[in-house]
């Protein structure tokens, strides 16, 4: 059961990376388009900037969940290196608890935010609900909870399964 869960989390992790990467690629395409339209053709388009902001929300939150799973987030490694192994385990469990509380906050209040703003529209995208734009928040909270469960129940994913492990970077 644990092996299947870890495999499912690996697939979910790769999907998070793909969604985040695609968001970043689209951002890098539409921002120059907006600049070109504004400064070269002198006919500014109203949609590139708000679209880039929406995609940055997707990139940040979904990518943040993937970063947590890959254990490549910002951390105070010096503190962990300075304490005894027993204290290090306690600190790492405290991080798991803090991340669980953060992910639950994102999930619960994110759902409330989505529900509250569901019937509002964005002026630049009248067919798009404001609630849809906030969906990455509870989705990222749920993904992070799944990744925390994996870390606590199965253990941290091995570095060979992480897409951007030190070994993969060293091989390039």
C-alpha cells in the first residue's frame, strides 16, 4: 500500500511540475506580447498582465507543493546541522506539524474564498469566475497535505525519484 501511495505521489509531483512549468512558459510568451502591443504597435492589449498574474498564482501555489515534496524549499539547514540528531528529528516533526497547519489553512480558507467569490467575474475575462482564479489555493493545500502524509507515513521520497535531485543536476 505504501509503495502504491508513493508511486501515486510521484505521479502527482510530476503533474505539479508540469502545470507549474507550463504556467511559467505561457507567462514568458504573453508578457512580451503585451509589451510589443503596447510599445511597438501602440495598441495595448488589456489581457496579458491579468493573465500573467493568474498564471503566477498557479505557478506559485502548485509549484510550492512540488517544492515541498522535493525538499528543495528554503530551509534553515544551518540550524539542523548544528543540533544533535534527536533534536533534528524533533525539529523536522515540528516542520511537518507547521506545514500541516499551513496546508489545512490553505485548504479550508481557500475553499471558503472560492465559494465566496464564485459568482464574481474578472473584468478582463468576463467568462472567468473570480472563484476559479482562487482555486490554486485550496488545491495546493490538498496537494501539500498529500505530500506531508507521504513524508510521515512512507518517508521522504528518495533523491533518485526527485526530478531535480542533486544527482540529476550533477549529471548535467
